[in-house]
């Protein structure tokens, strides 16, 4: 740790000797948030999916309160939670044309991906493939690298084309007898474009390997995008070779954090998720379908409630708002000389870059004006939420002003392309 880091590090805190007054405690909690990003104002473009629905927020808060203490670890003690989990997974399976009873909830996209890779490894080992390989595109989410690292699986990353979608010819060359699973993203995070799932899944089926679609971002949005008449290539269980899908309810499903669904085409995939203790422990039978032991109940109940509260009608309305906001922003960005959207996005996630200006300096000028895009090597990253409809015109004005400032000589503050970074220090990951 450098001296500068040490200076920023908070002073050590000791264990409280006496309990605190509720009001004082809450006041302290709120005061402590002074330097958090103000996502409610719609000036943040990542991390929070803001549906702009006070009624939904109230409902989710009430649902959480209902389940503050319960533990989803034991489905026999709290069968209501097992039912909610099963119903939630089945509702999403129905939306994505998958079979019922072949999936469950996890704490988020990363955990769904970890478990999908675990299941694939299990099957590979059973088939005598002791050194299995996972093949992904370069744009696959880092959760796959993390899963491979934790599970001792090798990851091979293949190139993407100029459109940022997996290059299927390169993918084909990368597959061999060690391949256990290929991954397609719907869409990928950096550019918001969908990989050619039909071709990838056909290739996987031909070679007898699994095909996982990472729809953590798009799983709860793409079905409604399609109903809006937007061009959405087939990507879900309607594609024959797709064997599993991850879809996050805490993203465009608009529940609070801690909820993703992992679905399998074959119910055997879900059975393989279940790990059981060998009985030597002495505490009785112990089994779980995810790495966690104790599992918080609110995210399960919240995910169920968000799907039921919004229903297809509600999700379609929100998708329409998002689509219109995206189109307005894309048109507006096109009018600003010197910057461009680097790839026409399939959804409401895109990158803005520049061939002539220092895009990092544009980002700094935006931050200075109180707008917080993410940064990545090719430019600025934007993930839209329905709430951005309200601020889109203001944002375009701010973006044009930021570009003008850079044209006028404003230079970069030296921010690094750190995921989630908002300012020069790149500290807020
Ligand atoms: C495409 C994609 N996959 C997986 C993940 C991981 O999800 P989580 O952050 O919920 O673990 C993300 C997160 O943004 C994502 O965009």
C-alpha cells in the first residue's frame, strides 16, 4: 500500500461496547453515504437498474421485511421459500421457452456462471474428460474466468469480429476433444451485442459439447425487446443446441441485488447442481445447489415478487421506455461531431468512442459535470435504465459540452479503464 493509499484508509474501528439508538444509527448510516453515486438522479450508467417505479420499490421493501429472518438453506423448514424459488425459476423458464423444474436461483450472475461451469465440469469428468476446457469469446464476462480459476478448468478465449460478436470460424477451430462447453453472450457487457447463438449452439451440438448462453444482462429484457418488434436473433431454448442459460432478475428483472436464475434444458443439469455431504460430518444430511450454505430469503421472495408485480405487461412497458430512450440517445450522439457509438447495440447497452478526440478527457469532463459513465479501453460505457428517459435530453447537452471542452483543449485527468470507475482515481469499482 502506498502512503497516499494509507492516508485514504479509514481509521481502525473498535467493537461497540454499547448498543446504539435506532435514530442515531440510521442518521449515521445516511450521513455515511455522502460520497455514494446518486443513482436516483439517473446520472450513473452502471451497477443500478432503476425502473423508476416507487410502487415496485415499496413492494420489494415489504416483501424483504416479510422474509428478513428466514433461511433458504433448509427447504423442509421453510417450504414457502422452496415454492417461491421453484415458481421463480419456472416463470423465467417459461419466458425463455425452457422446461419447468430444471433450474433454480443463485445470488447473481457470477454465481450462476460458476455453477454452470461446475455442472459442465462434472459431466465432462464423468465422460472421461479429466482436463476440460471452456471456450468463450474475448468479450465473455470475467465471471467465466473466475469460475475457471476456482474450478481448475482451462479457459480458451477466441477472437470476436469487428462487430464484437464471436467469430464462429475461430470458435470452430478452437474446439477439440477437451472442450466441455462453449459460451455465447446475449448480450455481452462491453458492447451490448448478441453473439450468433444459433451458429454457436449448432457447432456445439455437432461436436457433442454443452452450450451456455450468458443472458445475465438480456434474459429478462430480450423477450420483451422481441415483442416490441426489434430485431432479436434467436438465442434462448428455442435454439436446439443451447443447454443452459443464466438470466439475472437483479438486472433487467428489476428486483434488488442477490437474484439470478440458472436454467438447464435437461433436468439432469439441475440435479448435478446438488452437492451432498458424504455423511461423515455428524450433523445430519447436508446438501445444497449453490456454493452458499445459508441463503438469504429476501432475494428469492423479491425476485418472485418483481416478476409477479410487473408481469409481461409491465416488463413490456419498461422495455419500450428503454428502447425509446436508447434510440433518442443514439440519434443525439450521432449529431455530436467527433464521437460515435462504436457498435450498433442490440439492447440498451453501448460504448461511445472517438477516432479523433481523447475520449477519456470527454469522460473526465462528464464526471466534472456530475455524469458517471463507466470506462473501458475503447471508450465510455453506458447501460441504460428506464429512469434515464427523464434525463436523456440533459445528458445529451452535457455530452456535447464535454466534447466541446475537449475540442477546446481540456485534457484527460488520467483515469484508467477500470470497471465501474467514475473518476480520475478509478477507485469506485
Ligand atoms: C453479461 C454479464 N454476465 C455476467 C455478469 C455478472 O453478474 P453479477 O455482477 O450479477 O455477478 C454481468 C454483470 O454485469 C454481465 O453483464
